[in-house]
C-alpha cells in the first residue's frame, strides 16, 4: 500500500507542478486586454507603491487607491510632467463601507474595478499618449465604458498630462 500511495502522491505533485509551469509560461498575449487600447493587467501591480488614496462621493461611493510603477513614482517625486513613456498607474476601487468595529471609520467593501493608465506617446498618440484599461473581476469592461476614459481625462485634467491623481506626500 505504501508504494501505491507514494506513486499517487508523486503523480499528483508532478501534475500540479506541470499545470503551474504551464500557467507561468502561458503566452502573455492571452491576457485579457481592454477594448480600444489593448491594455492588460500588469503582473505584480498590487506590490507597487501608493501614489495617493481617494474617496469618490455619490453616486459611486467608492474608496480608491492609486498605485504607480517605478517610472510613475520617480516622475511624481521629481515633479516631471508630462509623465515619461513607461509610466503605469493603477487605480483600485472598492465600495465604501462602514467599519463594524468603529462606526466613524470607513473600510473597503466589495471590489468594483481595477483601472490602468499606460503612457506610450507613440502607441497612444491619438489619446494624449495614454492607453486605458478598466477591469471588473479580472475581465475588461465593455467598449462603451472605455470610450469615456480619454474624453473625461481630457476635459478635466488636460494641463496635468491627463492624470487626476496628485502625489500624496
């Protein structure tokens, strides 16, 4: 019985290892991409430094955190505008919830979206040098939702390289 148990465990472990290796080496082009811009979710973005927190009032009623890759953080710290190519910003959003432990405190509720801005002045020349990606549950939002990204940023923050978020010291 011991040799059979050992063989079954070995086969199971090898199967898991092979499946994990396949996922790790899967074609990056297979990642879900946003319509219009083709932006994908960057690996490791949840480990990026915080640029700033934000709170959105009604009707969205969200808590948000904006993160930036190393290029974005350097640009913010140096006060560089326009942001250099390679800058990537991530906005994580959750429904605003009241803390059950401390009434005046707010806590993140259900996740709503993860959004990205990717700076590539050549690839995204028609949209001010930025590509946009909005994802819900890891899947790209529909094209209609992406059509509003550039227009909203251009109308409101044209003089800040289309970026709403300011550095939180």
